[in-house]
C-alpha cells in the first residue's frame, strides 16, 4: 500500500494541484484575450477532472485498507475528504452549470473553478500530509 500512498499523496496529488492551477491561469488568459473556440483548453479541463477522479479512487482505496490522512483523527479525515473530494466536485458541477447556462463566459467561470479547486486541492494535500 506504500506505493498507493505515494501515488495519492505526491504523484497524483501534485498533478491535481498543478492541473487546476493550469486551468485557472489558462482560462483567465483566454477570457481576457476573448478567445471563443478553445478545444485544447477543454481537453485540459477534462484531464484535470479525470485526475481528480483518479485521486478520489486512490483515496477511497486507502480508506478501505485502513489508512487515514494527517494525524489519523476524525477531524483530519473529514477535512481531507471535504477539501479533496466534496467541495471540488461541487465546484465543478456548479461551474459546468453556469458555463452551459450562458449567463457568464465559460472561460471566466472556469478561471474561478480552477482557482477554487487549486486552493481546495492544496489544502487537502496539507491536511493529508500534516494534519489540520
């Protein structure tokens, strides 16, 4: 399980943090430059979402075998799950809804979603590594 722990904590964890930072910066630039058609950008958003899903599956596997984030307390577990899964998924669902509704520019919406998910993923990593 040490390999799964390393994958979850560092490899995929840093990829998730970095991918959402990339989504934030890139979407902000696309929005400010008024780009309309950006299929490559949306593929990167899809990759960030898939990485988040892989991270969630690895985390659930670790929970199933008895591993606990941070100091192992219930508080660390609750914060880690909230910051690493619940709130990022909520941000993505709300972001997709707002982007599809057409009320806001999709790149502006995903600049915010990217920033929120970057911050949440970073905080989830901190709680997982060091405790709340």
